[in-house]
């Protein structure tokens, strides 16, 4: 077991982010509730008496043909839409059953347990919003086990960070599980708050597909992957150049990477190497003074692989519906 608690490192004072008012959704909650009620009835799915009145009325009044849905992820999307309207939200139209399939993967990134897809078991796959400030939209959704989802509940990123730093088992999750959850939430939290990446947080698990990943997390992921390569020293040259450009010692960086590789090779789950004694602190000692040089190097890849991707546009689709629509 790696030593906990850890200490989150503040890179710089957080900027005060002035939030604009949440934008309106084009489709009001009542319209979505009525449409979903008809779709539930047509799919022969169970009526939920806790749903909004518009849903119940549409469900009861439906008299058309019924065709049962057998695809697990399509059923999951139906359930997601119902949970959303019960909370006064809309599921973004870009969240398809295929998107849910994509973000599920083979195992829960917090518990590290394989998912189950039937019955009522703590390992059942359960869709959750990464941060509660945003709605049910792409990049703010993750698939966790029910046990993780229930423990997370309505906790904020800041509250989960505090739990993780305490280094104790709380609410059914152990300390490492809380830290994995915090590291997954950080990318979405950072993107929502202006992408300033103000903290260094150990990347204690692999980021899921379609998740936001902060720059500091991306660097940890790239260094981790370099340690997993058979010809791993060859992959260090670009980072040595970055160290040199930042006025840091490339030799010290290589020494740090040798320690990281040893921990990666000894770990059953490679990302836990970041929790080994002294490893994350050594990373921070290199990363913080090298950050500007790293920014310049990564900007080249951002422009190549993320051309046309608008993070503000994605965040805009996280907006809550206005109170007039509920």
C-alpha cells in the first residue's frame, strides 16, 4: 500500500472566474418529459411515478405500437434522460448510446473492478456527471460502479479533494479510490473553471475516454507511458530538451524517470506509481519550473490534434436550463 495522505500542490493562485449566466436550452423540460414519456411507453419500459407530470400523462395516453429495447446502452440512455428531467436537466443530444458504450470501458476507473450489467450489484455500471456544476453532456459524463456513484453522490470536487487528502476510508470508498475519483474529476473541474490548471494532483488512474485531461495530468500520463515502453530511454529525449530549455538539469530528470519506471514496473496498476513515496514530489519539483517550456512543446501537438475543437463550445453545452423552463 502506498503512503497516504498526499498533499495537493498549488501551482499558482487561482484566478477569480466570473461565470456568465447559464444559457437556455432550446428544448424545455416539459417538452422533453412528454417526449420521453411517449418513448418509454413505446419501448414498453416501466412507468416511473416520480417522474414529472408531463412524463406520466404522455406515458398513460400513449396508444401506439410497442417495441421492446434490448440494447443495454440504449436502455441506459433512456434511464439517463429520465434521471435528468427529474433533476431539472436535459441530456445533450450528442450523448448517444454509442457514447455511453465508449465511456464505459472494461472496468471502473475508480474501483478498478470489472463492470457487471445485470441485476442490482455494487459493480453495476452507472452513469454519473463528473462535476455537478455541469449537466449531462459529453466530457462531463463517466461510467462508475454503483458503489462509487453512490459514494460520490452530490459531493463537489473540492469536497472530494478534502476527503482524499485525509487518507481515510469514507462512505464505502478507500483513500486510493477517493484519490482516483478526484483525479478523474479534476479535468472537468479545470475545464469548467477556465482551464488554468491551478493544482498538481497525482494521476492515480487512467483518464477515461472523452474526458477532459488537464495539462499537468497529460504530462503525467505521457511520462507514465514512456516508462511502459521497452525502449523507454529513447522517449526521454524530448523531455530532456524541455528540461534544458527551462534551465533545469536533464540528468536530474532522467534520474527521476528511472525512479518512476521502477515504481511502474513494481505496481500492479501502473498509475499507482505516482503515489509511491517521493515520486509525486519529485515530479512537481521538475514540472513547476519547467511548465512554460512544457506549454510551448505541447502547444504544437494541441494545434495538430485538436484543430477545430472548441472547449468553450463544449462547456456551453453543459449549461443548466433556466428556471423558467422547469
